[in-house]
């Protein structure tokens, strides 16, 4: 049987040396803690300029296959009136949407959430497809705390992402299935491993029950790392080995690729961990990136407010290139340092 269009698109999203830039977060969230409450990046006008800036970054398509955006981007134009979707297409990038409209507490729980936004989504998916959108992303998250996560939250979230994935494929869109075990917490890497394995199991069970074709999706998930406040931090070699050991237990080889999230890791850690994994030899799936902060933060910090010819673009291009090299196991600290762009002065 010949390969379906969706399977081809999924493979192109994780083409060798390329990954995904998840821009579906507010620029202020990229630089949280640096800009403070009166941040430049909080005004609408600056957010629009920032978006135009990254869409215009020269050569963005060399190391990125696609961008994940909020639906509003589809109707946004640059200062000269060019639709941002046109700038993105001109870079050879595919476009994906995050349709989630928020999160709500799981009934009866104080700490665990499920995403909102599935209601009425079918109509929107159809119209996005007509406008050239290639994929949609759905994030479900698990928090690690004493007694958490619960089996009920795991199952509810797995069903939510499976429902979205089935619907997406029905509308000829590739789903990015994103179960994230958050790294925030004091837990050791062993606990992160255990919860990641558990969440992925529940997710792939639900995907199977919903009839989702694994060849026609991309998995976006966390690396198996130590909790951010754990005194004993695993190094890149350990993270790489444990992440692969975990994924091999659960992720079907039919899935073409895994685009990791950076989840609050530093740019260097996110890149070094991915590089270390790709130095461990060929795996059943392409190991790539779908980073938000580990690509966008440097750009937001270096940004000088210009929509073109900006320091933000230099920083973004550099981070995209470093992540592209890591996805081939060809990254180094020396290359990283050689192209680093210093943060702009905040005055
Ligand atoms: P991070 O890489 O910053 O975790 O972001 C991933 C993402 O999906 C943002 O929506």
C-alpha cells in the first residue's frame, strides 16, 4: 500500500536535521522573570511585531520544518499588509495550530486539569485545512507531586488527546499528540521515568481505541529528566539513555518521529540532551525537537523591537541551527558559543 498524504506530512515534520518551533505561547512567557509586569512584550502591538520578526527570519526553513501557532495568526498581517501565513509559506514552512482554549480542573480534583476546546472543533478543523494548515497540536499534562498524578487524570487526558487525534486525521490534518509529564518538582529521574512510561502507555492505548493511525501522527513529549528542584540532576548522557529506554518500552515503531518539548530546560540542556540521544545510534523513530522556550527565549531576549534585520532574528536562526544539529547528533558547545547573541539591554 502506498504511503498516505498524512504519513508523508508527518515524516516531513521531522525531516532529517529539521524540527518544529512551537510559537503557541505569549512572548512574555518566553522571558518570564526577565521583563517584569510592565514588559514590552505584553502589549499587543509588540506581540504582533515579534511574530512578524520571527516569520521574517532569513533561512528559517533550513532547520525548521514547521511552526505551531495560535489560530489568530491565520488572520494577522505584517506591518506592510502581507499575511503572516504568506511569510511562513514563503519560508517553506508548514503551519500547525493549537486549538486548545484553556484547561479546566478535572471534576473532583484540586490539582489536575484536562484541556478544553474539543467542542465544535470539527468545523474549525475543516476550515483550517482549506486554508493550508497541515497539522494540529493538543497538549495534555501530568504534574508530579506526592500522590499525583492519578490514574483517573492520566486516562481522562489520554482520551482527550486521542479524541483530538482521531478528529484531526479525519480532517486530513496530522495530529501532534503531546502528553507532557512536567519536570517541575523535587522528584528524582526515576519518578519522571515511571510517570512518563505510565502516561505514554495510557496515551497509546487511547489512540488505538480511537482508531488513530500511528504512521500519521507526531509524538511530542518530555525527556526523562530529574525534577527541576531535585538536588541530584542527571547529566545529558543519563537523560538520553533513560529517555530512550522509556520510549522503547511504549512508542510504536510506526510513529515516524518524536519532537521533544523543552519543558523549562535551559537552551543548552534541551539541546545537549537531544544531541546525546542522537549520538546513541539509529532509533525506530526520528528524534527531533518541537521547542518553544528553547528556541524562542533567546530570540525574545535579544530582540531590539525591529520586525526585520533584528538581533532577535540572528538569535532565532542560531538556536534553530543548533537544534537542527542536535537532531543529527552533530551539535557542540563550541558551535553554540560561537553564534550566541547576547540579550538586549532592558534599559
Ligand atoms: P516548551 O519547549 O517551552 O516546553 O514549549 C513547548 C510547547 O509546546 C509550547 O506550547
